[in-house]
C-alpha cells in the first residue's frame, strides 16, 4: 500500500482533481501580498516553484512564436552545396563523418558532420547509405506424415501428424 501526501484536511476531495491545490494557490497569492511569497509558501506548505509557476499563466500553444533562425545557420546556397557534395558520386556510399574528414584533408570546410546529418535527416536520407544484401524470406520446410513410415528425416525428435498439434515421437 502506498501513501500519498494530501494537501487538504482529512476527508477533503482528493488532491488529484486540482480543486484543493487551486484553493491553496489562491490563498498563497492573497497572503503573499502582506507577508511575502516565501512566508506564504512556508505557512501553507506549498513549494515556492509551484507558487511562482502558477502566478504566470502559460501561453496558448497557437500563440507561441516560431523559433528564430540562428545567426550562424547555413544559408540556402550552403545547404544546397553540402547536399550536392553528399550526393556526389565520390561520396555516395560514405558516412557524413568520412565525407567531413576527406574534405578537411583537401582544405575545404563547409559545416560540421552533425549539420550534414541534420541536412540528410530533413530530406529523409538518414539510413545506411551503402548497398545492403537483403535476405530472402525463408520458410522452414515442413514434412507431413499421414501414416507411419511415410516420411523419413534426419531429425527424428518430432514429426507432424495428420491433425493439428499431433506429432509422431520416435
């Protein structure tokens, strides 16, 4: 059995529905005007972080502005050039870290390997870039014996019988 902390007196509604918590926050707001925030939180036994969080309302999800573009972000031309390098015949089957190392040896630097991975991910190209062997779907052969001495096999531990879940054990 687990015991949880309760915010209100015994017999009050459970704290999970939020009505008791809201009453405590309201009381803390009123008390903080005269006694101060820290004293109000101590007197009502509520965390100060919760009190401050409740004081500032959260913005609606649709009013949140999009994240600004960083000042050091690649320009569109640099992004296209990087993608052309990654798609070139020379680097087609190499990982972005290998491409980065090869270009550094030649004295060329456009972006970091992580940025190359981000560019590939935006275009849905983050996967194993080398050709991979595909193993064919293989179905295990089944031997069905409808009567004794009809099927002979090396593995004589269990032979399927004429009905489902029936086997000939030898």
